[in-house]
C-alpha cells in the first residue's frame, strides 16, 4: 500500500486531475428467497482497474460496486450495492456531477417478480421463477446525459459481438462501447486480461489484442479523455 | 503456514487418526446461460472449519467443495465442483471408504431445466425460468449408508427449524443434524460464528450458544466420533 501510494505521488501523469469519474463494477444479485439468488460471473476486475488507473491519474473517482472480493483501489471512494435497483438509484444520484461515466458493471437484467420471505422448501415437483425486467441503467444515463459528459458502456457477448455493440452505442446514446467476446480464451469476466473491440459513436471500430485489464483501463481512459477535451 | 504445520505436528490430540472423513462445503452454481447462474449465500466457512479440525485431529480428510474464496486447509485433499450434479457424482464416488460423512454444503436443490448455449438477450417482455429438481445427495447417502458409517447433515432454515430438522434426520437416515436459524444474528452462512441446535437419531436435542465455527467443528467431530465408536 505504501509503495502504491508513493508511486502515485511520484507519478508524473496527473492528466485527469480535476475530473470526476464515475465507475460501476461487479455483478449484482437478485434474491429468490433469503438463501438463493441469481447473479453472474462478473469479478469486477475490469471496473476496479479503471477506477484504480483513473485515481492514479489524478481524477476524483467514485466506484459503485456490486459484491466482489476485491480491495478498494487507493484514493477511490467506493459505494457498495447488491441489486440492480440499488445500483440504479446510486448511479443516477451521482451521475450529475460526473465528467466521465464508465459503466463496466454486469448488472442483472431481470429479477424474480416476487422475493419469498422465507426459504422455499423443496418439493418433488418442478417449479418456475417468474422474472421481471430491471431498470436499464445505461439507457437512463444516455437519456439524462449532460453536454460534454462522456458515457462509456460495455458489451459482453457470446455471438454477433460487433453488431450488438454498434446497436447499443446508438440506442443508449453512448460515446463508445468496449465489447468483448466471452467465448474467447483470455477475454471476459474472470481473468486479469481481456480481448476487446472499441466502437465509438462515429462508427470507428478498433480491435485490440489480449492485454492486461490495467493496460486496457488506460486505453479506455485515454479515449474518454480525448472525447471530453474535444467537446 | 509453517506455524500451523508445526502446531499440527505438536498437537497431542490425534484422536481421529486412521479415520476417513468426507466433508462437503460451499454453495453450488446452476447455469442459466454462459453468464448468469443461480446460487446461494453459503461461504463454505463451516465445512472448511470441519475439514481443518478433522485434519488437525489426525483424520484423512477429503473436502468436496463448491466455489468459495477460502484457502484449502492444511493436510486436506480438496476436490472442486460447480453444480449439484457434479457434487453428487464426486460424493457418491468417494462415500464408500468414508467412516464419517459431514454434508455441510448448501447445494442448489433446483437447476434450470435447460441451459442456454448463448447469452440470453434481454427483451422488453418478462420471462420465466423453469427449474427441475437436482438429485438429493444426503438422501442418497442415507440409502447407501454402510454399517458403522456416521452420516451428519445440516439444516439452514428460516422457520420451523426443529420440526424440519427432526423430519430430515428420519427421512434421510442421518445420525444427527446440525440445524441453524438463518434469521438469527450470528448464525448462518456468512460470518465466522454460528448458533445451532444438534438433533440426533435418538431424538436428543441439544441447543448451543453462539460460537466460533472452528469450536463448533470440534463439537460436531466429537459427536460423530462418539457415535462411530459406539457402533
């Protein structure tokens, strides 16, 4: 910790000084009953790497995080949430003062329609869980986007990666999207590396080779900064 | 690690030497698609504490574990699984040579009837997931139980704790069950303590105050040993 702190103090590149960066990370959890829940494989590593690098580069960073096993990066203000609704409320509340918003969390799109108050006893019959749509955080952020604010999304897909990502940039009013193919070795949720394609609102498509999530964090922040300055 | 190893070597109480102990721990995960899954709040701490104490007391310990963030206890052979079906197969395969079986895992009782090959795209309509029953590991262990083998179950409940636990001892041919009330502060999945009631096949009911999971592990092993010796 002391070494990281020193490196940060000594770091010459404080190019995000004075910028407010809001990052979301991790999965969310949706309760079925007091014991069981629906979640996903997101580790939070990508979002935490972005928060860490943004703080190291001098930004004021707020990290809204679902449940992960990661330590809070140095200099980052972290707010913990469990459900997508909680993340929605927290993010919308803090979005107004953000210059750059990077939504890397993999939130649950659906939640059980009702949450059982007591643990559901197993029986011999098959059952079904009715699911209802959660609010779309990224779409809402696109709708309330302020002039000059930079909005970055992620797309983790297993098929039709580029088409899905392009459509998401338009539908959600994003500046750019970071798309990754979950079926590729070295990409996705669990590891320390990712393999991505970045697609921006001008239609530019840039492929990147497998790299460390911290290096990718800097590439994403570089691109966000260049758009922020241009506007 | 070196200190623990030394303590173990110096430990005078090797009362489980020569015994084979099979412990299950943690949650299981049931995939909905490549990204989403159903799981539960089990941390694995109770089962890992039992495995650790059994090994420290000289037993040969096999730990069949769902996904947890815990290190493997010293001297314990650990086999990792994800789904309830995987745990069922692993446990049944290794049950024959076990003198004592302690099933502390909180396995998923249900799994999605079908697992989507690709990530399910979210739409605007509500959906439902059809669930089907998983095999009942504890019930099967009770059916194939050998003479002299000691079988211990757990019951994590939010209501009718004692009645449910008593019925489970009978239905599943257990020697005893460790029941805990998830609604109590200091009991259940996440913390380092538990508050339990132990109910055995003779109908004896013993309540315990809040205690460290490692101390409770020794109480469970003491009771299992006393039954093993009696038979």
